[in-house]
C-alpha cells in the first residue's frame, strides 16, 4: 500500500483509517505486545515519521482501536442480551443469563481482552495528556452504554451497574494475560498435571468471574 501526500481533511481521515485498519489486522496475527510502530509503518506503506503525523505513538493507535473494538462489541452485546435474557424470569435468573452472555461474548473477542489487559500498564504510558483525556472521555461514554444495556435487563442492580461494568472489563483484561499459558508453564503442567489444577480456559474463567461479580451486586431480599 502506498500513499500520496494527504492534502485535505478527507484524505487525512482516509490515512488515519488505513493505519487503524492495518493495526487491527496485525492484532489478528499477534498479541498487543508484539505490535511495533516499525512493522505498522512498513505494512501501511508509510515512513514511521509519517505515521507519527497521525498518531503520536504506537500506544495512541492501540487506544483508538480499543475504543473501536469496544463500540463494535457493545453493538453485538445489545442483540445478544435481548435474545438470551428472559424478561419474565426472576432477578437472579436474569443476572445469571446476562453474566453468561457477557462472559461468553468477551471470551470470543480475545483481541479486545488483550487490549484491556494492556490498557493501564502499557497503552496509557506513552501518550500525551490530550490523548489520555480523549481516550477517557470515550471510555466513559462506552461504559455508560454498557451500563444502560445491562440495566435494561437487570434493573435491580441500580447504582451498582457502572461499577460492575468497569470491574467486568478489568477482569477480562486481567484473565486474558494468563491465556494461553506460556510454553514453560504448559511444559510444567505436562510433567506434573497436578500443578495445573487451578488453570482455567478463558471462557470458563470469565463465566465464573462475571457471574460472581454480577450476583455480588444484585440486591438480596
């Protein structure tokens, strides 16, 4: 892919989108930690200095992708919750159904979970105050959307909804860092299977964590 110099806002927008799309394609092939600005520049067909005209760092690119992926996930989540949560069921049943949907849906989006896992410790470390403010505004808006979706199906959790949503996403990022285990850990499990007694696959771990969180904030009579 090669570009001529962008001279209009429309051309600049196309260039930014191409950089984001290329970075997204890289995340289908490799974890966040392996996405480099040099390789991104090579794949998009721009000098690194030109990529930096549009995004101030690799981390700024990935933060914007995090918002994109989160938005796409929430659109899908709305349909999944509407389809799988029984509006006529008791609160605890609806909470369990919602937790199942949320955990399964997140587990299917390993790139999103990987980005969540890198957000605080990596992605927010090499960006300007302006980029952080823009990212946080977008995150707050996405969190409000998720909370509104959940309240539509489990209104009983009330004011705790936002905190649950925040914790569920943080847990998804944290659990993703353990999946899959590195080769040395897998080798240890193979030699001594009892060492892997606490190991869980991401879908199972997320289901347990999200269900526990949601039931924990559900009021009891």
